[in-house]
C-alpha cells in the first residue's frame, strides 16, 4: 500500500510544480504501431509539402546564382543576378505595380465584411442565393474571367462604356490605356476575391454569441455602436486571416494581367503591359520569353522575400491589435 501511495504522489509532482510532463515515445507494441500509423497518415501530406513546396524554394535559391544557356545547362555566377536586379528599373517598376495592385485588392476586404453582415441579417429572403451569386467568381476559371472582363472593358463595344454613355460619361480604353489598365485589373481582382472573403466573414459572424448583442441592446447601443464595439473586435482574427491570404494572392497575380493586358511581341510593343506589368509577369518574361532563367529565379526569390516580410509585418500588427484591444 505504501509503494502504491508513493507512486501516486510521484505521478502528481509535475502537476503540482506546474511543469508539464515530458512526452515519451510509446514503449508498448500497441503504442509503437499507433505511432507508426500516425506517421503513415501524415506521410503523403509531408512528402507533398517537401517535393512541391520546400524543395522548389531551395532549388530556386540555387538557380538564382546561376546563368542558363539557350539550350539548357547552367553555370555558377555568384551574386551577379542580384547585382543586376538591384540596378534594373524594370524590377522596381514591377514591384511598385505589384504593391499598388495588392493595396487596391485589399480595399475589397471591408466590402466583403459589409456584404457578409448584410447577408447575415435575420429574416433576409434568398440569403443562400446571394451567397451563391457572390461566390461564383471564386470557382470560375481565371481564363474565362479575364476574357469576359476584357470584353466588358472594350473601348468601342464594351458594356462598361455603354452604361457610362447612358448617364452622359464618355468611356475610356480601360485595358489599352496605361493610365487605367492597372486600376481596371484591380477591380477584377476585388470581384474575384470578395465572394470567398464574404463566406469566411459570414462564418465568423455566425460564431459570435447573440447574447452580446442582446446585452448591448439593453444598454441602449445602436447597430453602428454594436458593429464597432462587438462585431469588429470579435472578427479581428478572421479579418487578419483574410488579409494575409488576400495579400499573398494579390502579390502573386499573373493570370488576370496576362489575359486582360496581353503581352509584348518582337514586332509590336504593348504600352499597357510595359507600364503595368507585375513582378510575376516580369518573371514570366525573363524565364520563358528571354530564356534568362537564372535572373528569373532571382526575381522569384525576391518576391518570396517580399511576401515573407509583409506577412511578418501583418503578424506583428495583429499582435499589437490584440494587445490594445
């Protein structure tokens, strides 16, 4: 009896001292099989991450220090590509266009929140239909989206200019004019992401207890006061998640730019794409048109660093928001 009591006291020591008990590998045969089965279940995902995500990062980093020939093969050139990159005005212009496009697309996040709040209004008829309609652009192929919006923006036959002419406003060549091309594509970017963000916000709104709103109503708080005092603080983790995902997606934009603005050819320069190409579009040109794959790898790795820095800044801003909230 004494030995049993001593063992029970010894088992309670980690809880009494506040130190978590150290986890050990299972020693029994059943425990080892369970551990091996766990590894087997996560192996496909782990191998997929290693092959398709982690290994390409290191491979791109290595290729960024090389120079490729016209028929394949590469030689080590050190930091030559990065020195060239720092002095290339095309890279700075493309990086600026990418950041401007990302900032414009992020303006759709508050729009998604407002739409989610409206759709979650109690007693709203056809709420499910509205969700489907707003979510359709998310599941539509980017090629179809780009071609349809290119027709809508057409300066001569487009629907946008036709609607503007009905109210006495003269339209523009939205995707052919370098002054408007980037803003026109940003509108499409917002249109493509607002449905997904709205669904995520709607799920966050459904997770807020109704007791908070009922208590606020008893205290005399109106709808606007409830939104800023209850809804917005409770949705801050959801808003942070959506902001990070939207930023990363916008920084990697290529398909919409390519399909709506076109590309350059050896015979004709396209001023719209010359002035509004993004960093991924520049990577595409250097890698697959100019066949300068080493320099393109350096551009891709710089984009990776930009995404990493902006994501870290967003994480720190989120921590400060939670601290002051």
